[in-house]
C-alpha cells in the first residue's frame, strides 16, 4: 500500500514537472514571437523611413557619399527582415521600395509644391538624426557625421529657396509681379539667415538677387540725387 502511494506521488510530481516545463516552453515561445513581431515592426518603420529619405535625397541631388551611407543602413535592415520573415509581405514591400529608391535620380521640379517641400524636409531631418545615431554606434566618425549633417542642413535651405524661386517664376509668367517678388524676398531672407559661410551661400543669393533686380530694377541714384537723398536723410 505504501509502495503504491509512493508511486502515485511520484507520478503526480512527474506530471506536475511536465506541466511546468510545457508552460515554460509555451511562455518562452510566445515571448520570442512577441519579440520577433516587435522587432519586425521596428524594422518596417526604419526601413520605410530610410528608403523614403534615400529617394528624396537622390531627387534633391544629395552628395553620393551620404546616400551611400544611408543605403548601407537600409541594406542591413532589409537583410534582418529577410532572416526574420523571408517570405513575408513585409519583405516584398521593402524590396519594392528599395528598387524605387535605387531608381531615383535628381529631378527638376520635384519639390515645387508646398506639400512636396514639407515632405522632403521631414525626411531630410530624419536622415540628419539617423546619421548622428550611426556615428554614436561607431559606424562613422562624429566629425564625418557632423559634416554630413551640415550638408543636409544646406540642402534643406536650398530646397526651400529653390521652391520659392519656382513659385516666383510661375507668378511672374502670370503677370503677378507683387506675388513673385514676395516669394523672392522670402527666398533671400531664408538664405541670409542660413547658418553657413557667406561664400557657401553667395551663389544662391546672387541668383535670387538677379531675379529681384530684373523684376524690380534698383533705383538709379546719380551723384547729385544720391547726395540730395543723403542730405534729406540726415535732416530727418
């Protein structure tokens, strides 16, 4: 009788241990699945943002070494997606986006609309932050990341100034000289405030000023008129 009870107790213990083990493996598998799903969501978001940024930077004529760095990052993301979900819809989608970004080339007039400019600014800012993150992870030197960040900052400024120039040209063609001048003056103000060297921004400033002078020629003060104007100013 005692022996039977002992066997019964041992069987209960074995069943209990087996149940615990099964429960542990189920929980562990669920945890792994959740971690995998969470990682895939992050990879999807990062891959989509990086590939969109790549396409926009190429269309804006960004430096090739910058787009190469971002392309390497995108490839690493896609490679990890391929390991975690090789035959998934996500893998198909990001592969299609990669092909689109690979085909992107500098495009005249790609950022003429306000919506296109704002979208481009969002992704340029994303690229700036991403390059800094890559530097923090040792994928490039901090100095190189800073150099890239400054270049993207100027690309952002130039893109907005060019958009104002494009709007100005359309308004001028339609006979709206006041509207055209307004856009040109906005472009000039943006360039003047830009935190880059004067030598760096002078060619773009000269371009804008040339159009302003063509639409609204500067007043010609002869020697006498200039002296009179100064006298009047000093008397005020």
